[in-house]
């Protein structure tokens, strides 16, 4: 069969932005302690990931056929059959997400929401230790899902001689039926998603205050630090101020 477009541009742009900002969030969290100003970049990356999930949720209902959640294969029986097919050499082709990638996509989207919620609560709730443990556990589950996803793509490619990883770059697959109606590319939406994402990153870079660890969004200050850290800094400033008074 000829090559068939199955993934529109916004779906592919989302996929790679999602991967990029997960890597950024992960690397920053490993390189910097949460008391360091640079650690706030981890939170900014988390904000971007959450915004991307919001977009993907909308696109899961409004996008082209294989971007929609209705085409995800979430039947457990199909998932078992898919893994059995890897062992037996079943060469079935899935036009959109196969059962494994369908489950991984839903799990990853859900985990980002859970990570965002626990991350936000860590900036508000002083029960920091418990929240940090939950947040890190969720992050480890996310990392495991990423590793399993990559491993699954490699196994599928080698076992079935089907380079499915190319489809999320080019949007095209071979040996699948032409969807009816044909998939629309939606280039304007894809370009807009890319522009808005990096536009926000540039905005955050210009408006983030390293001293107060606050990001001003449309005039609303967003504190990107763990609860209590700002109070410690404030007390430190007061102590230095009082010491100066005593010296005088």
C-alpha cells in the first residue's frame, strides 16, 4: 500500500514538545536542589507540560480521526492480544495508536496532571515531606512509563519490521487502510501550538524573579518555590536588617 497520512501536525508537535519538556523537567530536578533558584525552571517546565496536556485533551475531541481518544484502543483484551502478537509475530497494523501506545498515552497524560497538582500543593502546603515523596513516586512512575514506551517502540520495530517511530515524525504509515475522509494536516494549529509554547517560555524567562522565585503571569504572581522557603528568606532579610540596626 502507499503511504497514508494518519497523524496531523498538532498531534506530532504535541508529542515532541511533551517529550522535550519532560526531559527538561527531569534534568533540572536532578541537577539542582529544590532550594536553588534554578530549580524553579523545573516548575516552569511542569507548567508547560500541564498546558500541553490541556491542549491534547481538547485535541483528543476536536482533532483529526487518529488524534481523537475515541480511536484509542483501551480494551484490556486487545492489549493482551497485542503483546501475544509480539511473541507470535502477528503483523497486524494499527492505523492510529496500537493498544500499548494507547494505554501509555492515557497514563502519561494522567500522571502529568497528578504531578502538577502535587507540585502546586508543595508550594502551598507545609506538609512538604509527604507531598515530596508522592511527587517523586509519580515522577518515577512517569519515567518508567517513558522507558517502557521507548522499549516497546524498539521491540515493535524489530519484531514486526515496522518502523512505527517514523509516523510520529512524518505523520505517515504504510500498509494501513486509507481513513475516510482523509486526515487533515491542520498546519496552522500545529504552528500556533509551537509558537505559543516557546512564546510562553520566552515570557517566563523575562518575567521570572530569581530573588523572590515568582513568575508574573498577566499581573498574577505565581510562587515557584516550596512552601516555607519564602518565609525563611523573609526572616533572613529581617535578621540582617535588625543586625544592621544593632550595629548602628
